[in-house]
């Protein structure tokens, strides 16, 4: 199984500052078709996860352009520019290159 | 409007079988895959399995021996059955298309 490892944030993050969340995969998620099979989700407190980013860098419908995804085949970053109160929650990366799909352990964002 | 809604018993006895239903609307099960994902209290997300638009399935290898996912396309329902439940199976269980998620159903395994 592909193992997904997420880094921690230096919480709390001051409102208006940027935050970067890292994720690493044990196998390259770059497919021969040129696409990278990585999702980012946000789970706000008490809510279901919400898809933010797919194909490593494509924002899902309705997602603020303050969220951006980047990376290589195995190292990925979700950047949140100008953090707001609604960004608080736990962020998860997930690979969808292979089954079983696997999630990272989650990165908690708290606001100062 | 796409919706998914999980339903099932809130409490299951240890060693018994869990049966959950995911009722969907706004899309067809013959055109979209549905995943089951669970989340133990205070912990992260665990992918459990998928039933694809064509009806084939894939499972988390750690759960494969206990887990079965099926569907009734005429009723727009996807089913999860997992046997030999233990306390560590206590979790919120979600069904999802990957983009759209249900609200989840809390299942507690306890005597």
C-alpha cells in the first residue's frame, strides 16, 4: 500500500498569514499520462471532509483561490494564503493512483 | 443536487455484523463510483472500499476478509456489510463519491 505522510503546522497560525501543509508519498503519484493522482481535503470541526484540490493542483468547484496545490511525484504542498477563520480544521492528502486509496494522517490548522 | 445519506444502527454488539445503507440522489450509480470511508473518534480517515459504476469492488486489504460492498441501482442504494465487529470498529462511517460526501453515521461497537 502507498503510505502518505503529512507534516505538522506551527500552530496557531496568525489570521492573514499564509500556511503550507506538506505531504509525502512512499511511491510516485505521477502517472505516465502526466497527471499526479493526489487529492487534498479539508475537514472542518464536526463536518464531513470537503474536496479542495485534485490532480495535485486543480481546485475543486467553489474552492477559494487562496488554496493552491503543488509538488513533484512524491512531495506535495498545499498552500493557504491569508488564512481565515473558515480555514480551521484538519487537512488530509489522499492518493488515488492505486487501490487501496490511502490518506495521510491529517494536519490540524488552528487560528491565532 | 447531489446528496448521499448514510443510515444504519448506532450500536452494534461485539462479534456481530454491521449493515449500513448509503442512499444517493442527484446522480446515477451506474455512472459514478461510491466509496466507504470511516473515522474513529478523534482520529484520521480510513478508506474502506469502493463499488465502481460497473459494479466491481475493491477493498482495503486490512478489512477485506470482513467487508462486503454491494448496491441496488434501482433504489439508488449502496450497502456496506462488515462482520466480526470489535470495539476498534467504532467510528463515523461515510459514503462518498470522492467529491460529494454524506454526513456520516456514528457506529458504536459495545456490549
